[in-house]
C-alpha cells in the first residue's frame, strides 16, 4: 500500500436521514453556511491533469498543496481491501488531497462517485450519511459558472475532542462523472479556517478541458 494511501487513511480516520434543501448561496450569514466568509485569493490550479487527474479544475489558495491518492497495488489483495475500506465512503472514492496545514489546520479532499452518471444530489447524500455519527444535514443548490452545484453541511462527531464539528461538501456532475469536494478541519482545528479555500474551490469550478 502506498504511503499516500496510508496518510490519507489516517487523516480521514482522525477527521472522522436527509435534511432540507435551500436555494442559492451567498446570503446565509452565520450557522450553518457562513456565507460571510469569502473566498481566498487564488495561487494555483488543481485538476484536469497533474498533480490530480480530475474531470474538473479549481483554484488553490496560497500555501495549499495537492497530492493524488495512490492507487493500491492490484497484486496486494489485503492492501487493496484495506485501502478500499479506508478511502471509500458512501459510494465514492477519494482521489486527491489538498493539504492546508502549512497555513490552516485543515484539508480539502476530492472524491469521485463510483457509478458513472450518479446524480450530484444522490452522490452527496450518500457521502454525508455514510459518515458515522453525523447529524443536522442540510443541503442547498447553487451555481459555479456554468455548473449546477449541490452543497451540504452537517455536524460530525469528533471522538478525540468529544464535540460536534461542522463540515461542508459539494457535488457536481460533469458529463458522466460526479465529483465531490469535502472541507474538513483537523481534530484540533477551527472549522471556519478551511472555508476560504473551500469557497475558492467552489467558485472557480470548471469542467476540465
């Protein structure tokens, strides 16, 4: 099993019903969406090709570094099974990790739905509800350029701190591929710290050439 798979599995582990739908984004001050938090300034691009081959591209904030999640060795059946269990969630597989710990204690992770043509809302709901001890799920629909985006927010129970922490994610379908971007703080981080990078990613989403 590759080093990046092990790293991603550990950090996912540490970070470790359907709500109503709202329309639009940009006017919900405070909990749960915190639209008063604006996007960070762009300092790079991820997706399309290197470093993470994805069907979308989006801008990275200063100090955030993207790395692909390595594919398990197909000859290592045990390693493949462990990796699949730790890097899959609710019918999606993590493909890329964007590490912000050089500037804030948090990550963006990019997932793709395992089934071709999975509707964005369906993929996002399955992803959110697959997290153990999640609660208070809410969804809304918005636009990113020419793309229709579904967003979710929910509370995730952190065993390390015995507290509920807010998380956010989005899903978008491009051709027959559905991409999810999840924003998570580390166990000791402040959730709002990851929002500027997440908002930048959302607002600059485009289909890869």
